[in-house]
C-alpha cells in the first residue's frame, strides 16, 4: 500500500529494507494461502501436500492443505497487509516457535537427510527474518476491547457450537448400542470433532455418525475460528464522536467559510467524528465503516488550513489500520488531497442552479413550463419557511408525514444528507410544504444552509398518490421565490456518471463510451442513475464535478462497500443486528 505513516515518523523509523521485508512477509502468506486453497480443490495436489507433511517430512510455516488453513492464512495476509500490530505479534510468536521446533528436529539424522526439510527450514527462517526486519511497518492499533471480545466470542462460541455438535450427533447417531452413550458423552464427542477430524472414536462407546456429520461439525469450528480472529483483529470503529463543542466549532467555521462547499453543512451529521488542524481553522469530518475512514465533501474551514487537518486525519487512519477515502470532494479539495498521496476518480456531477440565470422562458424549457403550469392549475400551493419559524406542533405534524412517506425502514444518505429533521439546532434550514386544493399536505422538501445565500437539498418526501411533477413544481417555486429568503444559489441532487450519459448520447461517441452508457442505463432500472441525471438536467444547472479520493486502486471494492453501507444501501454482511452500526436518519 506504500508507506502509510506520518512523514516525521517515517523518517525516524521506516527504511527501504523494512518496507521490502514487510512486503515479503505479506506475499509469503498470500502464496501459502493460494497453495492451501488450491490443494483443497485439487485432490491429487492435496494428497501430495499431506504426504509431504507426515512422518519425517515437514512443510514450511502454515503450508497445509485445506479450506480452513487457507482461510486462516488469507485472514493473516489481509491483516498483515493492513499493518496490524496484533497480526505481526501472532505471526512472530507462531513462526518463531515453529522455527525453534524445526531446528531441534533437524538435529535428528532421519530428518536431516530429506532435502524438502532443508527447503522448508529455509522458507520458514526467511519468513521469520522478514517479520523481524519489517517490524517497524506493523504499527496499526486494534480496538482495546479486542482481547476481551475475542475471549467472549471464543467462550460463547465454543459453548454454542459444541451444543450444536452434540445435538447433531444425537440426531444422526446410528450405533447399535447407542444406549451406552449419554448426552454428556455426545457433547464431549462433538467437542472433540470441533478440534479435529481425527478424534479417537474408541473412547466413545455407543456413538457412530455418518462422515458428513464429522465434516459439518469441523466446519462449525472453522467458522468459530474466523469469528474469534475477526474479534481479535478488528479495527477500532471510531475515535471520538462529534461532541457539542465540536459541533459549535464546526458551525463557527461554516459561518465564515460555509459558502465554499455546498456539502459543508452535512459535516454536522452526529454519527461522524472530526479531526482538527493544529490552528483549529480547518477540520475533516469522517465516519469509520468496515475499516474505512470515510470523509465526505471538502474539509471545513479556511482552505489554507486544510493540509493541517488532512495530515492528522491520514495519520490517524494509518495508526488504526483504516483505509482513508473521501466521497464527493470538489476539484479544489481533490487537488489538495492528491498532494497528500491520494488518487482521484470522478464520481459524477452536482447540479447547482444560479437563481439569476434561471428562467422558465424559451423553447428549451417548454416541457418544464407546461408541467409546472399543469400542477399549479390543479390547485397545489407551496409554503416556504425557515425551520425556526415553524411552530413545534406543526413541525411534529410534518415529521409524522415525512415518516409516513419514507420508502422502507432504512433512511439513506451520508455525503449529501443531514440525517435528521426538525432539530432545534438546524433553525436556518428551509422547509417547503406543498398542499393540494383541499389544503392537505402532499409533499415536503428540506434544504440546509450553504453559506449565507445558498441552499443544498437535504430531504425529499411526497405522497405516492399525489400528482406527478409535484417535486419539480416545488423546486421551481423555490427558485422563483428565492428573494423571500434571500438566496442566490441552490444545490440539487448529485448525478453519478453524468458525463457518460451526456457524451454517450452524442453523435460520434466511441464504442467504449456507448457500451459504458448502455451498462449504466441497464442498472438504472434498479438504482435510478440515469433518471436522476434527467431530473436534474431539466433545470439547466451548472454541473460541478465531484470526486472519490483513495490511496490505492485495490482498495476501491472495500471503499465501495463502505460507501454503500454509509448511504444505507447495504448492511454489514453476515453479522447479527446487534453487531451492526446504528442506522441513523439520513436523506433518501
């Protein structure tokens, strides 16, 4: 991943030798993982590998056929790549003990005479030497609660899996003298099978099970091992949540510099943490999800102080083994992030409407104008108010209707969503309430402040039974009545891959671009990628590009999953609800 620590610390401890040694240790584990997994599916290779690890033969450290051993070494390779100190300690202890036992065994002539054993000894010694030489590169800290959590998972998991194993043995036991075995015997038998497939059956009279049962029980032990390893090596989920003092300081920076970034106000989402520059003139707000330190938008505050906040954010991510990433950064911020070693990928464009340039006149706006007039003739009206001007009882009613119109149980949004509605601290937010001819509420739009004279769309809700075009009607009403609340610009939705749709439909577009546009159009059936672009384009906005910042292209899949979880499209896979991050309210 390259060098992953603050520059001063790098100069003090990291060397070219230590970096190469650390990389060699990681690649050794990757190679062993490949061989272990390959031997599990390639029967003849697995048999050869087992034959070379019996009697007077030894294989190198961790090299043994099987899915369980492959998963174990893969896990160690991943954690070592993330520079986890705990993984380095575990590998050093295990490989060191293995090397000592190997060296002692080599004192026997029957062991020494096999060339394979000398090769295995050399590879193991090389791995240990790489660990020692590269020790400075493994600095990432885990959560302090990891040892206790791992012990609890091990104890509780062993109890649960052993009981499941005993139940499975009881159900499938077909011994003719099964009356000789008690439940305690079957529990002990299942526990032994959790440890090894080669348990001594003669010790358990009255127990005979099919072969698949023994394998199933052993698979349970593999899953338990993975759970314990995850608990032992998991990254710290967060450092410090956003405090009241942090929020007050962020609001002060937004008052001074909030007009620079339309996404700035969303830094006030309260599940985020914040890193400050030494001067306190800039900050990076982020959230840790799945080992990814995910920031959004530009740093808050004075651009000259941005590097002072970016550097400690990156240092903190590396200290804890997190993967740093930024969603939705502007070109200005992306340029500064790039100076700190991050690469950029254009995600799409943000639609920004300048009030002074907006008009419904002209042939290009004919369709929009007709839709607007149709909704207006149907008797719909729009009320525009600051949140602070809405009485408490009316706000409670608006919140109730917004919840009723929400699509699904999970709120969505992170980079362009505040995650709450009606909070007293957000009094400068703007609410649009649309009612029909009978005075019944049919739709809501909420905007957050973008500096003193701008708004950024936060939340959009409508009654599904209302007429089509209601949201467009409300947006146009806001643009036409902007003088009432003294705003000059409005940021609407973000359109992913907007340039692909626009350029891909032009005459002369190349085959690659047309194919890319076709794929995005296909996926738009489920994710509304193209329709969102079309919905924004009708206002003829200024398109402001937004970027994803990352350190290494190999991290993109992990960042993509973390981003999807942050936006509410995914939950933590394979984990029970009580282990999930809390889903806070956010924008649909």
